[in-house]
C-alpha cells in the first residue's frame, strides 16, 4: 500500500497479464453523483492510461460515452476501464448509482472480486448504498471506502468518515487524515496514520512525502492508536495484541502486512480521502487497490453444472484449466455490432477459438434457452468506447469479444467438448410497464430488430406482447430506465409513441339468467336454421367455464350440440359488454330446434353465441379485475406511510412481519388490484427514499367497483 512504497510503478499502455495474481477486479459503487466516474477517469489519468482531458489516443472519451448517459447526465450502464500500476492490472468496473440501473450494478458485482464504495464528502449517504454494503457483507466481499469530492465547498471529511462508521459498522477506519491548506478549507494533503508521514499534493502528483510538523504529529497521534488496535484485532498472529498492550512498538511493515490480509479477507475496511480534481489520495488509493484487494485466486467462484443441470466439480481460477467464462454485459455498437464483456473464471480465452455459448433460465424475459458453438474472433480489452486488441485473456481477467451471434448477458462461454453452465446471478424483476406502438409499418420492422438487441443486452428489461389487449409492453425498472430504453429505440431509427397500459380484465354474470338464440335465414338454396335455449349461472371465482347438455327428445340433434358449445366459447372469448373474456360461468343447453335441410354446424355456432348474448342482458354482467399479492420490503420507519398508501389503492393488508434477512426492515404483505400497481415501482421508491422494493404475483380476479367499471366501459367501447 502507499504506506509501504512510494516509488512510481509501471503505468500506461494496454495491460496484458498472463497470471491471475496480476489482476484485481474492482467494482465502484455508490449513489448517483458521488463521483465514481470522475474518480475512474482521474485514476486512469494518474497512471498514464488516458490523457488529462479524459480521452484515449484516438480522441474518444472514457467516461459516460453512451448517448443515453449524455442525455440523462448520469451513468446508465456498466463500463470497464483497466489500468496498470506496479505490474498489476486493475479492472475498474464503474456502475450507475441510480436505482433504475441496478441490473448493471449486479453485473458489476458478479464480475468483481472487491468493491470500492465511493462516498461524497459533501453529499451524505443514501439508504440504497447502506443496503448494498450489507449485501456485500453477507457474502464477505472485500470492501474499501473512498471519500471523494474533497474540493466541494461543503466537503467535510471527518463528518463523512464518522457517517460511514455509523452506517457501515465496525472496522471501517481511515488510513489517512485530511491536511487542510492555509485557507483552512481546501484539502492539500494527507496524514498517514501508520507511517506517520505527510503526503503533500500542493504541487500535484506524485505527493511530496515528508515528516510531520508538531501540529500534524499531534493529529496523527490522536487517531493512530484506534487504527492500530483495529488492525491487530484482525491479525492472524494471536500474540500481536499482547505484545502491543505490553508496550512493544509494532513495526510498520507488520501492521501493513496484517492490514492487507484483513482487507483481502473482507474483515477490515480502509477509508481513503481522494480528490479527482486535485489528485489528493489517488496514488495511495491505487496502492490499496493493488496491494490490499484480493486477486481472483482468493475469490470464491460461482457454481457450475452441465448444460443439462448435471453436477460438476467446483471451478478453480487456473489459466490451464477448462475454459469457463461469463458474459456480464452485452451492447450493440453501430460499427462493430454486438460487443460482449466477458469475465473469465477458468482457463484461457484465445482468438480464433471455437467455444460453446449457452444461456438458460430467462425465457420469461425474452431470453430463450439456447446452446450454440461459435468461433471467437478477436479479443479486446475495453477502455470506454475504445477496444484494444490483445492476444489472450487468462482466468481472473476481463475482456471483450465482438460479433458473437448468440451471446447475451448472463450466458456461459465454455469449451466445445465439455460445455458448462454457470449459476445465474440474482436479477431484479422489472415492475414498471410501458406500452409502446410504432408509428408506421416500416417502424414496426425496425422496432422488432432494435428490441431484439436491447433485450439481448439488458436482462432487467422484459418484453411482453399481451394477446388480450394487443399491446406491446416493456417492463422496466423505473422511469429513468424506461427513458433510456425509449431513447435507444429512437436512436436506432424507430418512430414510436407510448400509450396508457391496459390491464387484462375479465367479465362474468352475477345472477342466473336464460337466453334464447335464433338464427334463421333463407336466401335461395340451402338456408340457415338453428334455435337453442340456454340457462346461465355464475360459478365461484376461478372455476372457469362449464358446458352442460340437458336437451331431451332430440330437440337439438346430438351432432350439433358441440357446435352450440363452440359458439358459446367463441362468444366468451369476445366478451359480452366491454370486450373482455368471460369467466366463471356454467352454460346449460336445455332446448332448441333444427331443420332437416337448413341446419348446420355454423348455424348452431351462431345460435349459441346469440343465446349467450341474450342471457347477458338479464344476467347483470360485471367486470372482474386481477388481484395481485404483493410483498413489500421497507425500512421500519416507512411502514405507516406504505400502509396508508395501500389503503388508498383499495389494498387489503394480509400482515406485517420483521424482515428475516435484514434488521430494521419490515415485510408487508397485501392484496392489491393490478390496476393500482401500474406505477407502484416509481411511487414506492418515492415514499421510501429509494429503499422500498416489492414483488407481486397474480392470485385471482375480483369484481371491480361499479363506478370504476363504468369508467372502463366508457373508455374501451367506441
């Protein structure tokens, strides 16, 4: 770490490694506006990977180059930026901080071996970042904290560190203290607590390292003991604490070595102040990333099976082992086509290699199961919008491949001779529906092509073609996600509009009724003659449809009874009042008439439909709406607000209970009409400051209140 060595390491160039020990995969997480992307660019510039203007050699930018990100003024997708420092390749995985793009965050966590939490010294902390810290803690992912934006007017490093310690828990400790300039506000340097040295950045990078003056020495002494005790408490040397308490001076080398081991195990979480604009702390942060964070050899790999689900032994991060890699992100570039960001877990990926691509388990989101052999063309290391060709990608490293015909986000790439399947990572359910319609026939074709590309790259996007409402519905994570999806569709040359989402309703009759159907026509030659009488009665919810034959004396010939049923079923599908399918009815055929010449299958189908429509005029038809059971996960302090809101949505609360997985959170279960949940993903986030989540599933249909049913009929009928 920076306290161990201050010599300038090897930097710049296109990093290529041949051993997993030379790799660090670090995901940057934090709330939107914390400064993650700016920090990535500053680290790249500090190592000579890019110019100070944030561009690579060809002039392209490294940061948010996605047009949707430029329009929204925030990161909307995962990006990978590798740098080389002291012979170690660090793959920086920059993730969006906005909740709508949690799918990109999940992909970054899957590809990483450690997490760097970026917290603004002037912006506080959001609850989503705290929840993510707890999630990383549950899997023992190594973590560190970068307190960024030190140049902001309201920046307060001490308060931010205290906030991190209060919210993140034990063993979150600063390695450095800020050294203020002559104005008493700006941070011009850092005070190293272990080495008791001053790192002065007033002249830029690299820092001028010197001994502290008496004032700085007092500040170091006041904070150093707590840090050392925290490091020693996590030491594998059980005698170290006794030696320290006995007054023995523990060497810096021993402390740094124990610190690095504790960080790599996920038991200690160093805090480093950094400023992308002035360079403060960038060099010491690079030392934390390379010296303290674990290599892929130290990180547990995901489980694998055969493509048929058969068990397979655990993977090892061995470049000589069988090839197993995973597509963590898919994009479509207008010039090079499909680009797949790949994390190699085992083996070595080489150009011109024939591999097997398999993807299973996400058919409901538009990703049907598939298995295909493909040849890998070139292999690249990505840097923003630039792809730089490399000769190989070893186990533990991250690369990009292009022009794959079938690879989608979440797919497994393995050897052709022994194809494997990696267990998928948890993906959030999209819960905000957006109905879209193309403006012309030509736009419909372009829309289909562009949707296929989007769905291939974004597993948080679900495409649904509703056969009842005839709407094309995109299920998104939230409004910002929907905006990005629509922007990308329009950028692909598609003219489209959005329209209100229609919920699939049902109709039924609420009282028994009788119906008479008479279809008699004579127009030369064979005519049409069919008469039938039916009785209709409602059934309990969920019973479906029953057809009963009680005809006596052959009033309706036996061979035409199925025709009557067929006509009744067809009318049930078409609806009786508002054009919605009819359910939960028993229709009994009791009488009828036929003609020896003019009766036919078609005539009795028509008569059956007419009889049902006649019965509907007296059967008091009602609209049924779908009822969903929702499970809502919210902080304890938001329960009252959520319960009050559910009441306003005609919800019926089934119960509340403490969340068994997370302290301080409550699970609320309720039944809510689906028509009241169309924008609930957005509104719940607003009610709970972005921390509330929910799941839903259909349970049954219930009668809709009369005033709402009348409104629906007026809207949906001509």
